[in-house]
C-alpha cells in the first residue's frame, strides 16, 4: 500500500467514525406514556386521539415518543402498569385515573424517581401529581339547577351517572343530588349507572322503562345519554314537542337535536336531526389530555410555574347558545360554533367540545383521526 493510499484510508476511517458519533446538540426524545383506565365510551377514544395528535404535532414530534397502555376499570392493573412504565424509563406519564386515591402511592414513588405525572379529566390527589380538569362540582350543580328550573321546582327525575369510583362521577353526582335535595318538589325516581356510554344508557333506561313509563318521568339528568333518551322517546311514539328536558353531555347527536326544528343540516335523519330538544349540554373537553401532554413536556423542558391544578373552562351550551359549525374549521370554532353537521360527524355519541386556544395543534382531524392540525 502506498503512502498516499494509507493516508486516504486513514482519513476515510476517521470520517466514518465521526459520522457514527451523535452530534453534541442532538437531544434524546422524552419517553412519555399515556395510561388509560376505562375506555368503553366515545369520550375516551376521542381524548386518546387528541393526545396522539398532540404527540405527532410539529411542536412535539421531535421531542416526544408516546406509548399507550390501557388498564381498564381495574386500579391494581393501572398501578402495575405505571410501575412498569417507571421501570422502563418514563420521563412523564399522562394518566386518566380510575380513582382519585388508589394510585397515590405508585404516583408518589414515580415522582420520587423524577417522573412527571399529570392526570386529565379525572383527578389524582397525591400532591406531587399535576391535574387538568374542569370543575366537576360546577358541572353537576349548574346542570341540575337548569333542570330544576325547567321543571318549575317539582317533578320526577331519573339520574344516569358515569363510571363509579372516578373523581368525575363522584363530584358530578354529589353536586346534582345536593341541588335536588334543596327542592322538596323534586323526586329522584331512578339512579342508573351509565358508564358514560350511549349504549349502556340505553340498556339501563330500558330496564327502568319496563316498570315505569315515560309518562312517569318529568326530567332527566344524565352524564351521558340525552341523545339516546330522546331517540328512545321518539321510538316509543312521542313527538319532538313531548321530549323530556334533559341535562346532559356534549355529544354531537344531542346538540344536533337541540337545534331549532327545521334547521337545514347535511346528513340529518331520524333522531340525529334538529328538533329543538330542551337541553343543557356540557362536557369535560376531550382536548384535556392533549393539553396535559403539552404541560408535561413544558415541565420536562424546565418550566417552573406550571400549577399543580389547571381548571379548564366549563363548556355549557343551551338551546339559546347552540351554534352550527358549517365547515368545522379552526377559525369557525374560535368564533363559537359548538355542534357539527351529521355529514361531518357520523357518530352521534362523539363529543363536540374540542376547541381551545391552549391547544391549536389539535382540532377536528385530531379528535376524529388522531391527526394534528399542522
């Protein structure tokens, strides 16, 4: 081998070895887990889509590797999964907790190892955890007050609650009962566990209606199920003008029913049509998980002033404030539209409160398909 060849080979070897060394400025992505408990409803699927979309957005894609695990309605399984996430090197865990207290010890242990824990919608009471929620007591109180007012302070009410044991269900239900208890004319004639599912609400209402007809019910307070309750009344031969007032969730199907009868909307049919249904509609916004992920990353980036409890605005919509989105664009939602055409949203159980200026990375495509806006 000539001297020139040797010199060239050495230079090549040096260049190759240098290329294999990561640049000093290259930063390893944060390892973030999404820990979900109960997922058997439309809201949970939509919220998970928005978390995934946030992780895939331009602001996050180079920073975050997201992994998703589902524990189901089993606190012990969620504890085991969170332990495993910590052992696998998680930097942060975004969690929908099955209980406000059952995860406290595993969360405390995770915090002690430097893992950021942030819950969305449901709360974790361990002080080191961060929480992103609406005021669930306010939600239960305002919706129950609306129903009492609609009934003139007297009537027979059926309650359909959510997933037992969660902070969301506990706070909402207790608040509504406290309102009803203040009015001697209000009688709660049924309390059903609806699991935040339109399908479960139908099943439980059907059982109740086997012994009590619609004429024996004056109003409904439902964490999820107003859309289904109206559909069942129509199926039973009642007219749109005979629908019982319902204080319930922010499903798109329920909000379409709230629109004035005769409103022209593409794709409307049957119970998924405008009928001026008497309603107050609220929701924990599905973007809460995406915002929790955004906050978690800001904490990992060194932001010091993130509050341990972030309370999101409560989205309340009545027949007076219902506003149809013509296209579902970001600008249109920013201007206050709050229900989407059935031709855009095929699933009536899908939740419509997806807009927040805090999360411009995620919008309609995020909620539907897990795709970011950018």
